[in-house]
């Protein structure tokens, strides 16, 4: 690493403090009864059903349709996928095969302004009768079963969002014929009796891989919504809402308060241990650990504008805790190595450089393997339109739909926590320690664990 100047410590520390403050408290402006949120904080996290309560809704096939057990099972899987696609990762889905009912429960808090449970329920029920038609209401050229997958993508040439379609082999043949006949005309996409898109055909598409575009481009939300609607359209019946009600939390906010307090106490105890045992590197490690926690919270709360908020479940909390544990471990290994280098007579700068260099490989390898495991979990149990699901689809397509919110939540929080461990526990702590060691007051070996 190149020479690190004295101001670097203050720059990195300022970044950690700002990130921590905003990720925990957010940034909003209130005028009268109106509140405008610029940056979401920990208070905007959508917690699981046990903590916050939520919504209980019962679906059944419309118009008295007598669904088979296989069709109800398929509907259940589609609903699970749609829940995860909406980042509702703590949900309960039950199927009553005797009465042709599907019961769904998912979390929601009354003061959540950017999530409407009624809209979510409506979207969950619209899982039937996806059709592609000639022009605006002509002959049907494709049905939902002809679509293998749909995903929101970015056009690298103009940086606009589009929806990429992959068709089945049978669907590709139908679509090749339709696009040959309808060049310069529209092929409209319908969900039941509602047209959701009507793109123009620019050329024949023979390989079953098409792209839906719009003048001016889609927004990321519009592209994701359209892709999700297309992915959910392979059922032969529409689901109607029989019952819609709210459910009370089983643990309640008291459990959440106790959990937060336990986390704060654990952080304080770990910080005291690090500082007592490793002195100045321990102090730096505490700042890095704070940055790691703040980064993980930011990735869940919707802090980053293009990344929607996730439902934070108990498995999701476990993912964050596991990542923090890896962060503590990384800092202990490095600090211990610095102590050893000072013991054998190296200078402070030499001990810091050698300590980080000799531990980096082990820390990096451990973090990367964890990231790979988390990525596989997200690919296996996430929505089919996600990047990781598409990446691992050649393997997991053999096993059919398997979206499971709790496992997806665990994989997501684990991967973001480990990534921030690499950024904070490895990169930021090294920059801060090398920078602060340049000050005369901090050139004493005992401050780094050496002898007085």
C-alpha cells in the first residue's frame, strides 16, 4: 500500500460517522403534518411478523374454478416467488386443498408509507391468464406457460432499463412466427383483462430471446414490476381475495427493544475487550465494526435509493450477527499479528504493514468463501428474475421453483455484512491505523500491544 498521510484517518472516520448516523437515524424533514424522507434509517425497516404484526389474506380461484391439487401447489409456489420478488422475506403461505384456499401472512406496519399491503395483495392474486396478443386485442400468440423467465436489465448502450424475455422452445417457435408477421406492429401483453404493456415489433425474433423497451426507458421499479407480472402468469385461473385482515405480533415491540439492547450491550463488551487487549488497534477495530453494522443496516432499510428495503427476519438478523462475528475475528487476527511483529523487534510501521499483509490472505479467503455460499443461497431461494437466480439457473432449474424468503433473507444480510467487513474491517481499519501511526503522540509501541 502506498504511503498514507495523516488526514486519511479523519477522512475515513468522518465517512464512518456520517454513514452510521444516517443509517441509524435517517434524514427527513417535517413541515406541519407532512414529513419528507430523504434517507431511510433503521426506523424505516420492515420487521418480521412476530415483531410488527402484519396482514392475513385468503385467496381462492375465481368464478368457482375447481382447481386441482397440482394447480393449487403451483399457485402457492407463484405466490411465494412474488412475495420474495417484493422483498417480503418473512411470510407464511398455507394451502387448504380441501377448500381450494391459499392463506398468506406477511408483515406490515401501519406507518409504512412506501408499501401498500392492499396493492401487494392485489398483485399476489393477479397470477393468472398472462397472454401475448396481436396488436391491442387480437389473436393470442403466446401464453404464460410459453415464457421461461423475465428480468429487468440495463441496456449498456443507452443505460436505460428494459425487460428481457426468455421463451421456452415451443414459445420461441410461436414467437418467431408472430414477430415475422407483425413487424412494425404491436404485440400487447395482458394480465387477465388488463393490458400491462404493448411494445412494437422491430424485427423477427427467432431464438426466443426478446427485449421489451419503451421510449425514454422504464424506471427500475417499472421494469421490475413488469418482469414480475410476466413471471407470475403461468396459471390457468385467477386468484380472488376471500378475506383480508390484520394480525397482531406474537413477540411485539418489547422483544425488539430487548434485542436491540442486547446488541448494544454486546457491542460495548466486545469494544471494551478489543481496546483492553489490543489498545489503539482495538479502538480502530471498534470504529470499523461500527461502520460494518451501519452498512448492513443501510442495505436492509432502503438507505440506498436503487435498493428497496427488505423485511428483516430473525434469520436475517442471524446473517448480520454472523457477518459481525467474522469482522471481529478479522480484527483480532490482525491485531494479534501486529503485537507479534512488535515483539520480534519491528518498528511500528513495519509491524502494521506486516500484520495486515500476513493476515490478509486468510481473512480474504474466508470472506470470499462465505460470500459464495451466501450467493448460492440467494440464487437457489430468491426470485427467479434476480441476477443470482439467473446465474445459477442451469443448476437449480432442475429442481423447480424454490423461493423461500427466510433463507433468501439470511443469504442477503450475510453477504452485505461480509462485504462491509472487507471494506471496513480490512480496508478502512488499515488506512486509519497507518494514518494515525504518523502522529508523534501515537508512535509508542505499547499503544499497539508492544512492551512499554
